[in-house]
C-alpha cells in the first residue's frame, strides 16, 4: 500500500503544530540551552505488532533534520516487552520536543496492527478475509488502513469514491433494493465509471432480492450466526458474502465457520487500544 510522503509530512506538521503552538516546548526551552546532545531509545512495553516506525522517524526529522536514527525493528514484526524499536541521537531539546507526537503515531498504528493481528489469528484456518471499514479517525484513514494491512487484515474501500456500497439509508431513500441497484448501474454506465457494487441486506428476504440483481458483493448486516449460515446456503457461492456488525474476538471464529468470504470489523480502527511505548534518554 503506497502512502504519499508529502501527505504524511503535512499530517505530522499539523500534529506538531497542535503540540508546540506558537511558543514551542516551554519545559525543554527552560531547562536546556539547545546545545546539549544525547541519545534516546524507544522501547516496547508490551507484546504486539509494530506499525509506523518510519512515521515515527519522520516526526523526529521534521523537528530537527540533524537527528540520527537507527531502526531496530520493522513494521509487521512481533515485539516483546522491553524490546528496543528505534535508537536516536542528536539535540536533547529536539528529541524531547518530538517525543510525544512521535509516540502518538507509533502507539496508535501499532495498536491497530496488534488488534488486527488478534482478529486474524482468531479466524486462522478458514478461507475468509478480515476487512476494515470507513470507521477511521478523520485525516488518519490512509495510515490506519496501512496499519490494518501490517496486522494481516485486508482493506475494504478507501472512501466513497472508489466503490459503490448501497446501505440501508440509500435503499430507504429510493424505496427499494431493485431501484437502488438499477440507479447505480445506470450512473456507472452514464458516467463511464468502472466500480464494484456492494449492497447491504438485513434479512434473508432482502438477500434473495439482491441475488437476482447485478452486484459484486453482498453485506449481511447484523445477522445472527444462524441467519448467516442460512444466507451462505441460499447464496451457494454465486456472490461473495460479507458478514458485518457486532463482530468480536469472542464470536468471529464461529462466524468464519459459516462459510462467508469476508468479515468486516470497525473496531480494529475505531477502538484499538494504544500500544505502550516509552522513550528513554540514555
């Protein structure tokens, strides 16, 4: 997954401005004269999957381009408690100014990768893919979806622009599934656009209606395990099925066993706990 470097640098710049404001780091400016040089290391304080180490480096370099860094662990690698991820050398004032912003990026992205990995491990052995959603932090979507991939998940659509997903409110707005799908097909034809069409259904009756239409994927929204199992039987492989809604680490394996092709989980991006890292000045 390619992430635009310029866009990342802009995001980092906004994050640093949020932290430093117009007066900078008052504490470090008060106790350091700016000439002190030193070393620091970033240490994992739990087990999990690393994501965002290069973003972390960029934060330090944006604060001070003379800061030197050495990556000891790469994205996707498993971390043990106490392992050193990154070593840093340069102005102590610069290191301290960048510390919190750098750790915020690293902790959030590693938290997503770690939770994603836990969900992926829970469905290991079944031919089903774990999908993310658009339930992301505003402005962070590309990075959060990158972290999902690092953790072993699969990206669903990136935004409203790259895929049609007809949801319940769309269907209500035009009065029915058939009308909604036909309008989408007509729009794609009229505009000369190529895009996949997925439709959300909430019952087996709606599923049967959707199966008679031209769609690329069907989302089974908030269905029970029994209903999902019936939906798989009714569909009989004609269209890929995605289970969505109220998916947890406790029930995802049972859902995977129904035979669905995809399981989407918003929690991996919107509720992943931050990974615990510390920066220690040596």
